[in-house]
C-alpha cells in the first residue's frame, strides 16, 4: 500500500484586504490549509517553510508534529517545490502533494483527486485561475524532468512550463481552484463551504 503525504508550503505572504493585519491574515490562511490537510484520512501532513518562517511554522502545527525547514532563502521558487517533494520522499512517502498555504477553502476532495490521478501519470496539478498552481502531486522520488523543469507553485504560466519539460501524457490537469494572493481575492470565498474557520473569523464571518 502506498504511503501518502501532503506538504503545505508556506510561501510568500499574501496581500490582505484593507484593514486586516498582514501577519494575522497569513497565519489564518496557512492555518486553515494545514487543518484541511491534517484532517484528511490516510494522509500524513507536513508543513514546509524557509528558515525565516520556522517560528511561524511551529506555531501553526499541532504539538509534536514536524516542520520541515528548507535550506533556501525563500519558499516561492522551484527549489522549494522540489525540496518539499524530496522531504516527503525522505520520510518514506511514495506519493506526495504540495499545496500552497494561501488557499484556505480548498476542498480536501481536490487533494484526494490529485493522488488518484497518479494512477495514470507521474504528476498531476490543481491549477489556479491566475496561471499559477494551487497544488502539485508527484510519484516519489521526484521525476528528473520535474526536478529540472524550474516550475514552482508561484510560476506564471506553470502549465506551459510543465508541458514543455514533461514527457507526453506525464501531467494530469485536475480541477482548478483559487488562491488568495491579493486583497480582492477574498471575493472568491464561498460562505456556504464548510471549513476555513480562522480566515472566516478574521474577516468577520
């Protein structure tokens, strides 16, 4: 049976809507994403941060749970994505998903579908409407073409970059979702969806 792991990658701080403290906003979004991943059945959660965010990382996870600290200046580039996948492989995972920390209302079902897609290809993605990625899954260890692709979750036109690097039929494009990278992006939140409690509370319900 394959071991499944999901890494939440704490990248660049999102721009908050007017009147919201930036640090509190970033923490709320990341906390909601981590809680979603942590509550998934049969999946192990891992928070991945760069060195400057180590303290925040330990504040976000449940007591005793690990925080993987990347030995790189920031967690927004391709080294961070590959580093998160490598961390999961080193822990014994066979299949891994890396999720951005700025999609607080991401349904767990979409994460599960990224694992299912790996039955047909070594890589699958959940794209965002702005051309970046909400999440990426891969068979572990990391395929060499993916390691050399230069793709990060924050890469613009990420799908084009992946297709340019990947062998034919190696990437499954799953259902898309949204990220809250700018203050106006909160308009995408659906109050009818359960979860994202910390973000909901910070924004006033």
